């Protein structure tokens, strides 16, 4: 008879990660799916949110500049604020660029953030990362299944709040302007819309959601390091959006769980089938399999599993 407690523990663990990725993918969907902003620096904003919340909430440690022991809720809010401010700065400087140039710029910023985290040892712990990140509710729930399920409930509540708020935004006149800019920015500008302002607002809100997702990840794992935020993370998140369907918040959430499940299953199969000595090299096959999944999706369902549903009548 299967161990029910073990199954629940693994399912909760899986769902927390999927929920964190779903929050981040919602931010990416706002930027790309609704506004057409090609952000290839997602991992950098996720890292910024994770490190901000972690550094503000960890207890003071000798040799580290941060460690303010703030409440976790304040740390998560600060993560959104910092990533929003950085997103506003980056957007003000880079959003006048288009497509490939914007992608190159955001990628460079993400690499810069990752290198800073890897070298600012006094602040971030360098390659050793940040340890002892507080886990909310753990002081009275312990470290077992009860805490994991409680954290999952909190993460799902944050995801639901983000989804409802975004749905209201994208279904409002503001969201319709974003879609107009995505389809033809010159035409939107000719109609009197301040395209740059709308693009900047979308970029900032999307960045804040990425920071929140990073904070949710950090406080669940309890330890972060620069290697957690390599460019492969950006690839995973883009895969989630493409598979789920850009331009639809439900599709973005669905894609996050589908691709995370596919990634986890592929890793499990390789650990079972590939000899121990070859597993480090075989890990690259996970990326290949995700690439094949994207290619298959683009052929069979170019708009994703739950892509954008264009309305045929006036709102």
C-alpha cells in the first residue's frame, strides 16, 4: 500500500514550486503575451526578488552586511518594490529598443545581476549563497507535511491574488491599450496613446510579479545561491509560457505546471535509467526534451494549450 504521507509531501513540494513558477510566468505573460516586450532577463528579476526578501528577513550574521530579521511578509513586499524599481529603471532606459535589441539588453542585465550575486560576498554570500532564510509558520507547524501544505496554501493564495488582479487589469481599457500596442504601436500612438508609458507600466508590473515569485521560492527552499538563477531558468519560464499559451493568464498558469511536471518527470527518469557516473552529463538532456516539447507544441498548437482567445464582439 502506498505511503499516503509521502505522496502528499511530494505533491505539496511539487505544487509549491509550480506555484512559484506560475506567479513568475504571469509576469512574463503580461510583458510578452499582452504587450509584446521580449524580456530575456527573467532570471535576473527572479534573483533580485529572492535575494531582496532573503537578505531582509534572515537573522544577523557575522561577516554579512544584511540580515535585518524583518517579517517574511515585509520581505516579500520589499522584493516586489525593489524589482519594480529596477524594472522601472531598466524600462526607462531600454524599452525604446525593439525586439532583438531589447532581448540582448535584458539578457545582459540578468547576467550582471547573477555575477553581482556571485561576487558580492559580503552582501550575498557569493557562491555560497544565503542560508537560514526564514520559513513562515514553521515555528508553530514544524518542518513536516503540515508546514509544507500550509506554505502551499499561502503560495496558492498569492497566485490567486495575482491572477485576479491581472485579469481585472488586462480586461480593463488599460489592457486593451496594451494589446493595441502589441499589434501595432504606431497605430496606437496615432490614436493618442502614450505607448512608452503603457509599455513601461507593463514591464514594471511584470517585474514585480517575477520578484514575488523569487521570494516565494526563496522562503520555501530556505537557501539560495547564484547558480539557482542561471539563464536556463529563463529558458524554462519561456517554455512554460509558450506551452501554456501567451496572451492568456490561465494558459500561463497551466503551462507553468505542465512544463514543471515534464521537467521533473524527465529528471526522475534519468536518475533511474542513467548510470550514476553519467548523470551530470545526461542532465543536459532535460533541456533537449523541453526544446522538443516546445517544437512539438509550435507545430501542433502554435498558440499553446490555452492560448489567447480573441473576442469577436465589442467588450
